[in-house]
């Protein structure tokens, strides 16, 4: 198992309760795997990209809208220099819950709470309406005055209501063409998700999928942008972060073992390399915040 690449970055935060960004610049270097405490709405305007969210790999098409429960590990991957147009909204769910309290009549966060990570493939009038709202939000986000900010909040609540309705609406069954490579990688991700806490070796993937371990390693990196073991380490560390916050009675050593690390020193070293702090510092910081 090789060293973790430097594009594996710590969990990031947002400076504002709602942040809206549109970008059409091509990516010149690898986008990092990451997770965060806030929620995310991601709209794919155009280009060619694969998006890995948890144990699901999506080959995106223009008009795809993704809802993300931020703590799930996620990462886009595209060929360097390719067109990549997207709109991204990061928001603090507690802040939004305060805006749309019980008197609002609709729990606008329900799709994120129940579906957690979900892709909507938008067509026709639904796609046009979402794109219109996203353009409005992007434009208003750059205006620094109280009235524009209140209009941004109103437009954002309108978008959340629209998304809520789209998630309630039965989606027509649409055949999705998936490449053989993407299908093999999805099978690998599903296997890793089921067995990530175990002592894994490439030979186990080879036996389970009946494909050469060299071919599996090659296509995993090609489709996701990371190696199999980089993904495995990040998945283990991401789960360890959750247990550190939720399982107060578990020791750091026990969490490392349960996450799949055989040696506490290896767990601490990997955790600090990926998160930017030791497990003890991470637990202490989030317990006091």
C-alpha cells in the first residue's frame, strides 16, 4: 500500500451560511476527495466528468442535479483540460432550518435527510426552471447589500421547495447507458464499501470480480482519479471521523481497529495526513465546538 497522494485534503468548511459558485474553467490538477459538515447542491452544466459519492459512481450528463449530505466522501474526476461547467451551492443546514421553521409548512431539508445523496436527471421545463434559479442565485451572491442578500435567501428557499417537489414526483424510468469500465469500477466500489474494515488485498478483488488485479487497478485510477488503496484509506478515515464524534465511549485505538487499521500508529499517521490533525485533536476540537 503506497503513500497517500497530496490531493487527499482535509475536510473543509464554508465562511458563509450559503455559498453559490459557478465555474466553467477546466481543471488543471486533480480535484481532492473531501467531506464536510455542510450540505451541497451540485448542478452539472456541461462537459465530461465522473462523480464518485460514497459507494456510487455517476457518469454525469448536462442537467444532472446532485444533492449531497456533506459527510459522505465525494470527488469529481475529469480528464485534465476538458470542459467542465458546474454550479455549486454549499449551505449550513442548521441555518436553513432556522429560515424555514415549523411555520413554513414544508421541511425543505427532507430530501437531504432521507435520500442523503441523490441524483436528479432534469429535462425540459424542470431543467429550465432550475437553471433560471441558479443564474439568479449566482448573480445575487456577488451583490454586497442587505436587500440583495434577502432576495438570495428567498430564491434559495424557492430552489429547495422545487427540489422537494422533484424528489416527491415519481421519476420516469430512464435507461442509463453505463460503460463497461464504469460498471467494473462501480462493482469495485461496492465491494470496498462492504469490506473496507477488513484486511484487504488486491487478490480479493481479483477473485470477487474475476478480472486481473492489474486491470482493476488501472481502470479504477482512470475512472476515479485515485488508486484503490487511496480510496480505501480515505473511506476508513472518513468513517473514523464519524465514530470519533458519535461514539464517545470508544477509545482512539478501538476506533482505529474497527475502521480497518491493524496498528494504532498507522491509524494516527494516516488520520493526520488526511485530516490535518491527530484523532485525539480532532475529537477534542469538535467536542468543544
